[in-house]
C-alpha cells in the first residue's frame, strides 16, 4: 500500500476544529479546508493512495506539506476558511463562474438627482440594485413601464449637467423619456420623493400604489378632467403590467433564496432563485469545475460562502438548499452575521418551496447540459480532446471516428446494445445503431455478440454492394443491423435496407465498463480478424480508461479536454441504450396486445395510458385491467395470458435482429416565470427495473 512518505504523525495533529492548507514544494497553497476535528479529517487524506479518488490522489501526491490553524469553534473555522480561499485562490478549491453576465436595474441614490439605468457593474457607489434579470430587454421593459408610473431621471450624467447649466431640457426629457429635474417638470426635492417611491415599489411590489392611482383616476373622471384621467389610466395599466410580470410563487411574506444544484463527475451547475415578498425577483446561475470529489453538502457550503462572502448579495431570511452541510448550524450563524438578522438554512420536502426547489434544479440541469455542449462545440477544445486521447491511449493517429457501446435490459429480458458514433469529436446520430440481443448470459456476452455483428461488416469479404448484401452474395450474421434505420414509418411498415457508411471503420471502440467488458470487446475484435482498431473501457471513475491486458488503468488528467469528450460519449451511449430498450419494449407490448381478440388500437392506447408503463401493465391483475373501458372479464384474462412476465420472457427469447438510428433527444424547454424566464426541462426517469451495463 502506497502512503505519503512525509505525512505527519497522527498524534501530532490536534483533534480540535480548525483550517488546514495543502502546499506544494514551492510553498503554493493547493487546497484550503476546514474540519471539526483536524486529526480525523486529515487522516482521510493519508489513507493508502490506491483507495483515494483520482483527483484527491493527484492533489495529495502534488503536495509536499500540510499546515493547519486551530480555532475555537466551527464558526471561526468557516470564516477563516473563506478568508484564505479569497486571498490565496487555491487551484483545487471550488471557484464559481457565472454562466452568463446578468444585467441589473440600478438607481444611483448617491447622485443629486438619482438616475435609473441598466448595468452589469455592481460596484457603482451608493447605487440600489434590482435583479438580476435574465435579459437586457427585460430590464429595459421594466424601466419603460415604471417611468410611466413614477417618472424619474434616465438621461446620462453629461446630459443632466448640460441641461441644468443651460436651463434647457435634456434630449431624453424633450421626447418624454426623462422625468428628472433636467426635464424642467419637477424640482430636485420633488424628484427625490418620486425616486423614494420608485425604490419602495421595486422592493415591495405593493399594490397600494396601483389602488391610489386608480382612486385618483376615478376622482378625475368624476370632475370631468378626462385628460388627467386618461394619463392616470395609462399609469395604472403600466403598473398592473409590472405586477403581472413578476411571478408570484410564495405567500407575500416569503423572503427566500432557493438554490438548485446539478452535478456530475467533472462539473456542477448552481441556479439561484431570489424570492422577495413572494415574487421571483431574479435568477442567477454559475458553473464550476470540480477539482476534488467532494460530497454535495460540502459543495453547498462552499457555494454559499462564495455567493454571500463578497457582500454583493445579502442572504434572505430563508436559504433553501437541496442538501444541508454537516455544519449547517454554524453556517447559518455566519450568514446571519452577514445579513444582520437570523437566517434559516434548510431544505424543503413538500409544498410550494419544494416545487420551486425542483424548478431550480431542473434549470441547473439544463445549464449543466448547455455547459457540456459549449465545450463540445468548441473546435479547439475538440481538437485538444482528440489529441489528448491519442496521447493517453498511445494511438498512431487521432481517433477521428469513435464508437461507444452500452447495454440495456429489463431484468435480463429485452436486451439491447447501443452503438453511438462521434466523428471529429461531434455526435453523428445518423450512424447510431442498436442491436437486439436474443439470449445472453450477462453484459459481457451481450457486448461480445453486438461487436461480433458490427465487426462482421468491416471484413473485406463482407463489403456490401448496392443491394446491401455481401460481395459473395451471402448474408453475414447481423447484416440486418447495418441496414435497418428509424424511418419514422409505423411499426410493421417495410424498411428499405441501407448501409449508410456502416462499413466505415472506427479508430477507437469505447466500452462502458471495466476489464471484463474490455476483454469481451477485444475477443470479438480478434475473432473478427479486423485490425487497426483500439479498444478502451470507461470505468466507474470517469477519468480511468481500461485497456486490454493492462493491470492498471490509464488516468486522464483532470484538465484534459479528453475527459469531457469521454463523459459525453458515455452519457450518449447510456441515453441511446435506454431509448432503444424502451422502444423495443413498446413495440413488443403492442404486438402482443394486438394478438388478443377484441383489442384494437384504441383500446391498446387506453391500456397503456391507464397503467403508464409497460412494467405496471404486465403486473396488472385481470380485475385491474377491467377498469379500462371496453375490457371485460374474458378480454382481461386473455391480456394477462398474453403479456404476463412469463410470456414476456418467452417472447424475449425468440431470435431478433434489429438496428436503428435515432436522433439525440434533447429535453424540451419552457418558461419558468415572467421575471426569471428560466428554462425548465422535462426529462423522463428510467423505470426502476431498467438496467444499463
């Protein structure tokens, strides 16, 4: 067992709370952390190196010393940890990056005549900020509506000074776009009153202002001052529009910051919904690269320290997070000191807050997906990824065509192997294929069968002619796999065989699995006689790639673009395998139901709609089936006999050869609310019985 040779003796490390720092040979701080017990926490790092996660092992082996500072309690540890992270910027600590630059509405209260404007600069002295808004046009629209109700200054400072010196209205005032003293309509004192009411409304969204203007409108109409009544009507309409477009999600007294979090092995995405007086007042997002394998609670704690530690945003009365950190009570006290009053740090399991938390997480998932796609779409990043893979795997050339394989099944039945293709680092859905596996001992056998059938098309004697058959006129095993694709036609429609470059050889086969799966793939490659193709397996630890006959995996560097490409390949193979398996099950269940006397397409659809999934339909009793209109006792009994799990297992054992390409399905997006405009994605979860090898 390999151990760090310079590790301090356990008895020399205090068992008190404190902050520790990992340093390299040059004295640079690599990582800063805190602990309730320094001795217990540091002993975890000094475990045998082979038991540590790869990124933690890399940090420990890069270090040459560890230092610590003892404090009296966890609150002091939190504060010191944050101070050191901000001062030293250690490379292995979490650093938030805005996934975009957000615009704010700012009111320059320190000016003689405060101005309302759109800005991305949060360091304007004495300014009061509202937002962030998702788009610039959303801020401009809010300002346009508000200055109809409470006309305050909008012109630039240079225009204001020129107008006040000359006595002539500023240009914005001449066209009715500025209500400051420079417009000649109000005095500085009267303008300050309007500004105060503007700020008060933006902070509270109180309907009393709309009620007050409505009363004034009725009074003017009663006194036959119709022009004044019309102006007041327009102001009320603008105010009502502002109120309608500020999504009400919680009771009026609610004051909360709701955090959604989505993460994978390499990155994490955070979405913050700012709720004030029950309304979503802004949405903000960050993405971060995970340098160390930290638990979700630690990630939440570090995110909160980053968000509130800069003092740019004050914590709300309630801070809602998906997972509570171990030291959440101390963290809540630190946040309370920043706010100046008590802060409740908690999760939400039910009710409106829980729904908003789920919405924030869905938005975080969407942001994480977009972050991955942006990295994949970058040409330089793709080129670096392919070059990194070539160097890591010792290939003679960059793998311009990569095929990734995965296996999905339903409790050992309905086995489907998927093949996804990336060319030049980008997915090529038209070349995706699926292989139905009739019988298999396990996932390794399934992979061997799928690869044997796929590699058959790379043998010289199996080169197809225009008709899709081999050159010698034979029909090699699995030939149908090369030709069948998803044409969009109904099940049972004739399919024209097309090869669609299925005989084009890849430079690399990536298998979802470790040494056993890689050995099965290598055996299929050797049996096929095809040469010049490399094989690698993606282990559970994403950065580890297993090669045939190697006792130790190849480790991809954390900063390598190849790591993100491998992640995308694995996830796409996993997604396509599940989609293919579900499609196969749907086709299978409809075929079996269609053979039951008295069941037509309408009743089959009603059955599937009633039970929601194939698994629940197969498990239903005859009495439960009779709840569906048109299904009587005899029909229900026939359905049970046709689709019972035993019958399904028998059907799955029949030989089946099929392959199809499906375009990558992207989750649909919809608006989350007027202020936030956050994308909410809908994604289906896999059935509990489904398994992916």
